[in-house]
C-alpha cells in the first residue's frame, strides 16, 4: 500500500511538471493515474490548473518541436529546365539523320542550314539549356551543321544517309595514312581532325558568345597514340645524382656555345627595324643593321640570292598557314575576309584560285 502511495506522489510530480510546460493531456493522464493508485489523495487543485490550460494543439513546446522538424527538412530542389528543354534534347539525341536534327529537307540550301543551326544551337546550348544530355545534343547539332555546310562532306553523307554509318566511314578514312601534296592543297586539307562545337558556335555568333557563361571544349576524337607515362629505372644513388645535376650542366654548356641571331625577320620588331625587299617578287623583310647586311649580302651576289630564296620560301609558308586559318573561319562565317588566300593566288604561289 505504501508503494502505491509513493507511485501516486510520483505521478503528481509528473503532472505538475506537465502543467508547468503547458501539456494538458499529459497532466490529466498522470492525475488520473495518481487517483487510481491512491483514492484518498486530493487532486482538485491540479485538476483546476489543468482546466485553465489551452488545448494540446496550442501547446508551445510541441509547436516549437514541429517547427524545428520542418526547418530541418531539405527544401525541394528547383528545376533549372522545363519540359520543353527535356523534349528538345530527347528528340535531337533520338534522331539519326542530320537533316531531321536541323529540321530541314534534303534539298535545302546552305543559307537554310545556317539559319536552322543559328536557331537550334541557341536553344540547346548547355549554358542556356540545363536539361540532362544537353551537351551531347549540342555536340550533335554542331556536327550536323559542320557536315551539311560543307559541299564535300554533305555529298558523302547523302550517299550514306545515316549518322552512325557516316561517322564509321569517317573514322576509317581518318585511320588511313594520308599523303599530302605541298602546294596543290584542297579545301578539306585546311581542317584538323579534332572537332570543337563550341569553337564553331563562337565563330558563328562572334561576340554574341558572351551572352552565356564559361567556355566549354569538346573533343569527339582522342589522340590516336595517347602519351604513355615513361618509367625511369634508376640504378642507384649515383644515377639519381647525375639526373639532378644534368639541367645545370646543360645550362653551363649553352652559356659557352656560340650563338648567332637570324639575318632577317619577316616581321618588324625591336631588334629588326630596317626594312628590305627581295629582288624577286619584292617581298618585305627586316634586318638589324643596313650597312652590316649589305656588306654580308651585297646585291647581285650568290649569298643575297640564297637569302632572298629563303625569305620567299618562309613567306610562302606563312601565307599558307594564315590562309588555312582564314578558310576554317570562313566555313562558319561567309563574311570573313581571306586576304592571305588572295595573296597566295595573286603572287602565283598556287596554280588555281583557292575555293572560298
């Protein structure tokens, strides 16, 4: 019996604590439990205090706990793309025909291809379209434009008709060793095997590229012979010491070797400021000192003739490299000028007009 009284007193203390915290339901439950354990116990004051409490739904402790739980819940992630973006990317990746990807017919003109690329590339660019797979779709759109905007590759693609088969043929052709002639250069020889869709986008839109974020770079082909890590086998401490001091030995050797600067430069610089021209073709170049140059290479001498031939050869190589870059840019922007290509033809360095 004394045990029940102790338990009843303990229930009353719990009920008092519940009243203090505002938990009416808990307080009433322990008051009734105390009354059952000790019927002679007086609980009227505690019952009156419970009646003055608010309902359980307005319990401040419970509401604070609920707020804390709600605060800890992670906010749902906001999608950065729409269903339209997802559907556009899905359609591009699903299609296996370059004409269908650009939304064109097979008899379309080059200008229609350019307009379709302009419209579609802006919609699918990864910096604007955040849907999954947008980078792959953008690369596929760029490949479609690159293939169909060039007459040779377009005619080859029309014979095949499917993207996968065309890419397979292109890879087989690229794996075969090619022999290039030195001067009779065709238009396709001016392009690299690597493919960068973002470079096409920048060349096509010019400064409008700044409307998007950071630049991306894509490569559809890896290097045919990837570099391998070389393992250096060191025989012992002596070999390691030699390897460490070898760079200093090379620097010391170079310091005592005779060094001669070139006799001329095709471009004006701080060291080469005196202008000269070749006797044949009148190509301009620059030397360090007029008197020293004329003394070493007098007009009409074989030494001067050899130097002029070297200048002409180097200038011809410079024109070919510059023309190659101009043609590559003009492939994506027909308004780009090609002054170096024109000069190649005007000076007679090529037998026929370079196709532009």
